[in-house]
C-alpha cells in the first residue's frame, strides 16, 4: 500500500498534467515572447538614443532591465512549473526562484516610485531640478534595486520544498509549515501589501497629483495675465515652447506607465487580500479567474514598451527596422 502511495501513477488527477496546465503554458509563452522581444527592443532603442542620458530615459533603461528580469523569471519559471506540475528543482532553486520572482517585481515598483518623484521635482521645482546631478538620479535608481533585493530576501527564507503528506513523490515550493500561526502569516502578507503596493501607490499618486495641481495652478495664473495669449504664442514658436511640450509628453508617458501598473496589479492584490482574510470564500472563486488575474498582473511588464512606442517616434522607427531584418 505504501509503495502505491509513492508511485507517480497513483497520483490523483488534480496532481497530474492536464489541459489547464497546457493552456497556462501557452498563455505564459505568448506573454514571454511579447514581453521579452518588446523590452529588448525598448532597452536597445533607449541605449542607442542620443537622449539616453536624459533623466526620463535614464530611469526607463533601468525599468526595461527590471521588466526583462520579470519576463525571464516569472513566465519561464511558471511554464516549467506547469509542465512538471510538481516542483522538481530542489530546495535551493525553490528559494532562488522566489527571490528572483519578487526581486523583479519589487524593483519595478520602486523604480516607478523613483520616476514619479523625478517628474515631481522636474515640474514643481524646475529651477532646482536643472542643477540636479546625474549622481542623484543614479542613487535613486540604485536604491530601487538595493531595496528591491532586500525586500525579496524574506521570500527566499520562507519558501521551501514540502512533500505531499500522502504522495511522497509529489513536492511543491510553498510557505506551508513555516509560520507558527495563521496570524503570523497574515501579518507578513499585510506588511508586504503595505510596503510593496499601498505605500508605493501612495507615493506615486501623491507625486502625480501634485504635478497636476501645479500645472492647473500655472494655467489659471496664465489666464489671469493680460499678456498670456501673446506669451503663449511666442512660446510655441520658441525652443522654450518645444521644451515645455516635451516635458508634458514625458509626463503623459510616465503617467500612463504608472497607470498601467496600477490597473494590472490592483485586481491581483485585491484577490490576495481576500484570500488572506477569508480563504473559505476566496477558494470558491473560479480557478480560471484566479489564474487570469495573475496572468494579467504579469503582463504589466509587456506594456511598458507599448506605452513608450505610443509616445516616441524613435522607438517606432527602430522597431520597424527590426521587423525588416526579421
């Protein structure tokens, strides 16, 4: 009897490969191709651009690097995991995978915070921002990577390989049996929710709200001035006017990138919070919906090149060249 329990053929159907795993592999494969190719083109275009040292492009190069890390870790890892169903990589790879899984996502989040703060300084304190050194921006970007790594270390400690209590050949990379109680696990999950989603979202929202308020205030001031119309006409014909339009275009682009991040990840975090507080009712949700929300969240890293392409002609020209070569 014990021998049958350790035989793969004795595993129940829900622990074996099935069509649902095949569909998930195909979906992750599509996400990987779009995300990897798009972000590689995104990265190369920014790196070869004459304006690669501009504040925005500097941060976008870091963002595309973080997105590539996400693409080569999460979709690839999930495709392998869905193909094997059980975890076959051992304890070390389990911990490494979970560290890299969170490292990419955390760094992306903190880089978006850095971009928001950078845009805030550029619009609200333009004179001071002009004197801001590239060293300051390097510190901001470097801090995003360091903090992202630090916040990913606990995952590599918590996740470990566990064996199924009845089927000894079936193992998974999970957090099961790590926390001494459900309350400890809930506290840890809430800490992650606050530091990796709620707090960054507050920083991002506050930064862009202040930017929009500053723009609105300047617009009202301009309307109150009798020479406003002639001044704006001169600006349109001057290099100053071109710079102002470029700043607005950059603001729109970064605002869309942040908005896409919020739209993609909010449903997943809401579902996660639901699961933490009421697993009984959350478990009744259709598994297809759960997988769909996770796939939608991961697809966020595919969207940045698309957004960048919408706002820049250089990226469109480069991707057209790549298309002709292929």
